[in-house]
C-alpha cells in the first residue's frame, strides 16, 4: 500500500490523508503530554484504548442526533473521520469543581457546581491555551455568535449524554473538554464534534471509591494510567477486542470461547 500523506501531527494523534476527498485518518498514539508538553511519556496501549472509547462515545452521540466527525473505526489505532475546519477553541464543561477552576476561583475540590459551567479556551500552545470570553471569540473572529450558541447547546447535550453513560457504569463525570469543527457540504456548513472524547480529555471518578480514572493519574504521577483507562473501557463494554492493549502476560478469555 502506498505510504499515506501525513497532514498534521499533534501531541496524542496524527492525521493522514483519507481514502476519499473530505476524509482523514486519525491515528491514536501512545504519547501522553501534560502541562502544555512539559511532561511527556509513552503509555503503552493508551492509543488503542482511546480509539475504542472515543469510537463508542461518538457513535452514541450520533445515535442521539449530535453530529460528529466520526465515520468508522478502521483498526486498533485508526479511525476514518470527516475533514473539518477545526474551530480554535477548547470547550470545557464542568459539573464538579476540579482542576484549574479550583485554583482560579478558590473552590473546594470535588464540590458540585450550582449548574454545569461552560468555558472556552483559545487553542494556542505558545500561549498555554488561555481562558477567553465570548467577547474575545467574536472580536478575533474565532467563531460567530451563532456558532458560539451552537457549540454551547451541543456541549450541554454531550454533557447530558456522557453523564448518563458514565453514571450507568459507576463513574462520575467531573468535567471534560471537546473541540468542534466546521463541516462544509456544498453551500451548507454545520458544526460537528471533532477530535476525541476519552479519559485523556475527561475527568472521571469512580463513584464508590472516588478513584481517579483519567489523565489526572498521569498529571499527578499516580501511576496506573493505562490500567485506569482499561477499566473505563471494560465498564463501557468496549474492551473485548482491546484485551492485551498495554497488558502484560496472558489474557483470560471466557470459557465458551476457548
Ligand atoms: P482544567 O481543569 O485543567 O482546565 O481541565 C478541564 C478539563 O479539560 C479536564 O477534563 C481536562 C481537560 N483538558 C484537556 O483535555 N486538555 C487540556 O489541554 C487541558 C488543560 C484540559
Ligand atoms: N493536553 C495538554 C498538554 O499536552 C495539557 C493537559 O492535558 O494537561 O500539554
């Protein structure tokens, strides 16, 4: 097979030219970074797990009518996606106080917020992705007021979907980050959920024990990162074909499959 043309390499993913116009292939690396690339590691099997978890979430979103860039998973590390124009914003939805909002507003870590809070960060590594207001977004033309409205209502629908999904498997959705893209079809344009939704981009706490099951394990040097991601995948029921991702030693399969 001819070598595919690389379009872009990010911190955790690579984008290649897709098989048809308007498509791309999104490859999930095992690389983990935090604090704007200051902390780095390779976590064996993380890419495989995030590919599967993100596929599962994106398919669920499509099913409830939230448009996404996802077309289909191709293999263990790759998925076919629609080529979209990424809006340069990270949209964060918070249900519980954790992370940067705790420091910024002097909140108690783990306190429920009075309601879900949406924040926008300007996607710019050199500036460390600063928090911005709608005023900045419209003044600098990163998105129009209509697009901001669309992103906010989609972000809340994603929040409701994810909160329900994770509650069902004993996990509290503390917060998450999503990105949006503009998908053009002839003269029409629509805003779709892009990038990935995985334990790299969510805060997930076990409801019983309070255990951290997301990238904070890496940020805080807690260890057991891929093990936690694998447990998230297992609870969502997507682990079957990723057994062995980052695991050592033999893998037990159910008796009737032997
Ligand atoms: P924060 O509390 O550090 O602002 O993070 C909020 C949420 O966004 C949390 O779920 C982690 C996620 N996030 C990313 O996905 N990428 C980032 O670069 C940052 C800073 C946070
Ligand atoms: N994704 C960001 C980075 O790589 C920060 C983070 O997730 O903490 O540096």
